[in-house]
C-alpha cells in the first residue's frame, strides 16, 4: 500500500466513524422529538388552556395556572435580568475593558453560568424563602434572574466587543461623548447579536425546573400574586409526570410539548434575527 | 540634526518639542518633534512602518486619550492654545480637527444619518438646515451624484471608495479647520484612490490637511509639504518638490530612493 492509499483509507475510516456518530446523535434527537410530539399532541386539547388543575379523574382539568405562572415568572425575571445583564455587559466591554475588575466579573459570571441550577435554587431558598417563611413567586423570579444575568452579561460583552474599535474612534473623532458613542453607534452595530443573546437567555431560564422547585414551588390553582407560591410549566410537569394518575401524566406530556415549542420558537426567532443581519 | 523648512504661509498647527510615550512602553514613540503645519495646504507624513507617523497624527485630535496611560510632553499649538493641556475640551477639539481612518468607518445607519451625525451632535435639529448641510457636505465630498437619490439607504451597502468619501462628507459637514487622513486609500482600489486624492486637493481650499501615507507617489501627488519620519524622529520637513528631488538628509534620500522601508 502506498502512502497516498494509506491516507485515503484513514480518511475513509475517520469519515465513516464521524458520520456514524452524527447519525447516532440525530437518531436520539429525533426519537425524543417523536415521543414528545406524539404524546404531546395526543394530550393537547382546549381544556389544557381553559382550566386550572383539578384532582385526578376530573374531566375539566388543565394547565392554565401553570401557563400563566410560567409567563409571569419568566416575564418578571426578564424584566429585571435583561436590563441588568445588558448594562453590566456594556460596562465590561466599554468601560471595564481589560481591567482587573472587569476580568474578575467575567470569570465569576462564567463560573455562575456553569453552576448547577439546583444550587442557585438552594441559595435563594436560604436568602428569600427561609426569611419569608413560605415559598413565593418572587423567590422563583429571584432564582431565574440570578441564572439569567451572567448569560446576558457575557453575550452582550462579546457582541459589543465584535463592533470594530475604529467605528468607536470614528464617532469620537466627530466629537461624540462616550455615552452617545455607545448608545448610537456601538448598540446599533451589535443590535442583532445582543438581541439574540437576550432571547437565548430567556429560552434558557424558561426551561429550568430545579431553581423553582423550592422557591416558587407550585400551585394547582390560578395565582397571579408573586408573594404566594406560583405554578410553572416545569414544576407542574415534574409533579404530573411522576404522579400515578394517567390523566395527570397526560397533562404532563402536554406541558412538556408546550414548553418545548415555546423554547423552540424563541430559538428560531434568535436564528432569524442573526440570519437577517448576515443577509444584509 | 533634523532639517525643518520654514513655513512661509500662516500656520494651522505647530508642534513644539512633542514627546509621546505609549502606556507601559520603555521608550517614547515620538521624540521631541518640532513641526509647523501650513494652513490651507496638504502636509504628508511618510516613513517606514512603526516610525511614528500615525502616532503623531493621532496626537492632533488627542485620539490617544481614548485609551488610558499614554503620556504627552511638549506642546501642539492650535488657535493660540496648547491642545495637549489637560484642560482642553476634547469634544470641541474633535469638531475642529476631524479624522478620516484607514478603513472606511460608515456607521450602521442610513447615508443621511451618517453625514448628519456630527451635525446632530452639535445640537442642530432643524430639518431644512440638516438637509442643506448634508447635501453640501456630500457635494463637497464628490459623492452627491451617486447617493443623492438614496439617502435613506443603509450606508454599509456602498462600495469601499464610496464609504470613504461618505466618511469625508461626514467629517467636513461639521466644518473643521483641520482634517487628519490616516492612510485613507490603503484599503481602496486605484480608481477610488484617485478620487480621494483629487478630493484632498480640492478640500485644501477650505481646510488644512495632514495625511499619513506609506505610498510615496501619493505624498508627491497630493501634498505641498512632506515630513519624513524615522524611529520616532522627524528627520526632515520640506516643500514636497524639494524633499523628493533634493533631500537634505541622507536618511531621507535613502528612504525615497528605496534603500530601506
């Protein structure tokens, strides 16, 4: 066998191994999707959206409280987390730059991003739930916000960093003060990236169960008061799926399906924003 | 030892004993530069890479101040004041001394908004005034014919040469006294380069121009005065035709005859 033939053989072996791995990965992905969609669609009907939770065996039982609770928890967490994350990311990229403080913040938020989410739940339990004496929507919001900030902070930092420094200099050279350079030139240049980062941050916290389990806890009935325990799709899904009742298990599938579709559409929206930007 | 020619015209700027050191650098990048800049003329700065020509250029609008830790010593006199003084209002200074960069720096906004950017910074809100001044600037930068019909289009859709002329329009819209060009054609094709060079020659009616270039032919074509820099020193400043034909300094002669650089 010549050297060239040998290289071709090795190339073929590597190619088939990597193709096989890709096929295996895709196989499981589509299997999950198939099971999710078939069970989810099977369980999905108008009642799911129209009714609150009910004891097993009741016809009129649904996920209304969990849908509303999920939207409130994720919505309020985003209202707090997005501005904080974007502003902190702006500080890192535009003011802190390579300073020691900025680098320390970057390192800490990288560590926070990889922290197990249940640990953040436990932390919030200790600082919010225990002093208040009961579970509450605010505790859940706190946990989700803590998870969200480092994600948005780091993507904002990275995306602003991608704006060429010559563009900033050009604005300064026209006599622009720094805050106007950031607001009018840097943000504009990084708009698509920052927006995508925000969406990915929202999608990430929308799928979290562990930080909510012992913070916002759960509620089988409709509650919009953040001072009280609040239902979420994820915790409801966990409770229903692990229950012995078949109709509750079905609702669990419906919750799983709705949640996945929600997160999938946020991700697709993020892709579309990025593609539009590139297409220009 | 440096040969600095007398500038007979009125002076736009005068550099006196300027020493500049980058943050953390062991030695200064500009060493006691003395240099007059003639008004309403083009002064070119030439020299090998790393000689300090861009460093000098960026001192005129205090661009170095965007990054911490650099130090200036000496003076740059502009309109009777030392602009290196810590009290200098940098925002005002930069509206008086504009800058064009090596790569076109069109902002991610419409053509109109790009040119209006500096005007709006100065608080001009009147729509007719904005329109008139944007139009005048675009005409002044010889790009009105190409973009006059599509001012609302994204500026990043323009070609490199058009973007560079747009940046010139943006800079002249605020009516500066001095324009700094930092290798403005090094990213452009020959035809766009010619357009920019013609523009530079036209613009000196209204502004004083300092242009950094690594292209000696370009310096010879567009400038009235040429300064040759080497390792942080201004070796020679002369009238362009004299400096290229009969240089005084041996180093200048070696550089322009291609012995190094």
